[in-house]
C-alpha cells in the first residue's frame, strides 16, 4: 500500500560552476547583513507583478534581491549561503498556489521566511495570463501597491529599522490596508 505524503522531491543535477557576479554580491550582502527578497517568477501577469514588486522592495534598505535559482540549485554559492544564513528572507508570492513559499518554508523554515501574498492586490487579473494583456503602466502601479504594502508590514515586524522610502506606505494611507498575509 502506498502512503500519501504532502511533500515530494526534485532531483537537480550538480554543477561545479559559480556565477562570478553572484559570488561577489553574496559575499558583500553577508558582510553588510542585507535581507534577501525573492519573488514568484511565474510567466503570467501575477508572477510579473510579484517580480516587479520584489525589485521595488529590494531597492530599499536593508534589502537586496536574491536569486532563487542559486538558492535552489547551487547550495554552496555565496548567494545561497547569504539567503540560508539571513535573519529573514522576504518572499512575495504572486498567486494562490504559493509555489515559492511552499518550497522555501521547507528549505528555510517558517520562522526565517516572511511570506507575502500579493494576489489580493490584483484579483482583477485572475482571468489574464499573458503579461501584455495588462498595460505596462497598470502592471507597474499594481507592483508599487504591493511593494508599499510589503514595506509597511516589514516596518512593523522586522527587528531592524526599515526606513520609509519614497511612496512607501501609500496603500495603508489610502485605506486599503496591507493585505500582505505576512506570516
């Protein structure tokens, strides 16, 4: 009789290669104590908005953009070591599937992962898949709304100061709440 499990594994071919830029950045971010920001990288509009929001969050102090590719497939790299050893890892998931969140909660642990559900900010795109179905200005506005909400929530919950950046907190100020689903 087969036992049912709620986890599965994926086999990844090892590599002896390293990204020179990633090695330099990972070492620097470890030394500076930066907080990694990862996102959904899905091909649909929801993944694109989450990705754009992660870029916006990573421009603020003390955050920097992490590479999920290296984290998952090059475990000995400096970027992977940075993300695994960071006090917190910020993740912006793009939709209800929480693909990255489901991987990272088992890899990093729930206490280390600050997971945000960006989907509540663009439910109106549920019927869209292609990125180009939503005008670029609208994609960027949705990403800014998500980034502002994530930064607002991080200011409340992180042990390190997160300075108020340009436009951050606008979602809460407009009465939209954070809706981040931060855990």
